[in-house]
C-alpha cells in the first residue's frame, strides 16, 4: 500500500510528486507519455522558463524527482481505477495492479480541432485554444476567433488585447448576437463572417488564410478556438467524479473532489488551463494529501 498514486506526468502531476517526495511520501507517478501540449513548440507564461519547449520542461522536472528516493516514476498507462477499502486500486497497462491511500488524477483533457482541412495540420502552431498562451506570438497580426453561440462576442473581444485586426468566424453556426452585440463588436473593429469554412491554408509554418465555402478568403495568421466541451479521462468517470457540462471536474478547496481521498489537479479541474496554474494545483493537492495522511497517522 503506497501513500499516493499520481496519474499523469504533466505540470500538475510532476509538481504534486515533487512536493510529496519532499514530504517523504511513498509515491508512484504513472504517465503514458501523451501530453496535451505535445504539438506545442514552446510553453509560455512559466516564470524563469518562458518559452521552454514542453518536453524540456518535463525532462527537467523528471530529473528533479530523481533525487527523492520515495518517488517512483513509470512510463505506463493506468487503464482502470476503483475504490478499495479506505484507499484506491489501479490497474496498469502491463496487467499489474497497485494500491494507495490517496489518488491524484492529473490526466488533463483531450481536445480535437474542428474537422476542417488544415486545422489539424496547424494545431499548436497556428490553431490554438488559449490566447493567453499563444496570443503574444501572433500580436498585431490578423486573428480569427472561431466561435459561435452566446460566448462568441466575449471571446472575439478578448482577442483585441493582442491585435486590432480580429474577425469573428462562426462557420455557418448561429451567433445569437443581438444588434447591440454587433454594434459593440464593430466599435472595436471586430468583423463578423458567418460563411462556412472550407479549408485553412498556410505557408508551411503558419496559417495564411481561410478559404470560405461560398467563395472568398479570410486572411489570418492564427485561429483561436473558443473553449468547448472536452473529453476527460475515463478514470474520472469510472471513479464517479462530478463533471460540469464542459467535461471538467468542479474541484473544491485544495483540488478535492466529491469522492473522498480523490484529488483532480491540472487542466481536468475547474481553473484556467495554464501550465503554471496546473503546477500550482498539483502543489495544493499534494499539500492536502499530506495533511490528511498526517492526520490519519497521528490520530
């Protein structure tokens, strides 16, 4: 029986393991090696490491863990998990099982770009999900907010922090924009294009323009996708976590979930999806786990 099993080796899982290693907890960190940011050339917004490639950050964090003898890392997937008495049991992809008193899921989220030619090709290099992460590199360039529905207006206006050349593209979907909404967008220079998109074209490194189904093109150097429902890990559903309509876990203080002893940290939880925030959530979950275990051990 280990103290803690952590599933996921991104910023949240790695930082949770670091804090727990420093608490001398017996930790198993399992990671299948398929990070959400694998297609992203650089990780931005991490102090002292701004612009570091994601895999370099992971390698440095893994090296930090190697100095703590109570932390074990395995490059392996966790295929199932269940409550087991007062703790948890997980089954690994090699058929073996492990047990722990506490479980931290740092599994992130899976998001696919729209099924439009050219979007997948530029995913992470010109098609992005977060302007805070990638907006600065496209500053003052033509930007497209690919969005529809009630939140589209706010998302398009958000992009004006990085460029005054912003177009809201609804791809033929309803906008739900009132006349007042359209007037507000126009006042801030945001154009509205409702045509369907046929293809995203690029120059081999970055997007150049959208080809519209009804003819014509729309210049762009980056396309930002409005946050949408994502697919959480099957483990989250399997263990009975509450979920929001967008597929994220509405965690409580210190990343606690509705399942006693289960914590969810990182992009799969309720906060903004920044690498530095995910790392902080991992630290908070680790603090709460150690506090609970200390309480049990000294009762």
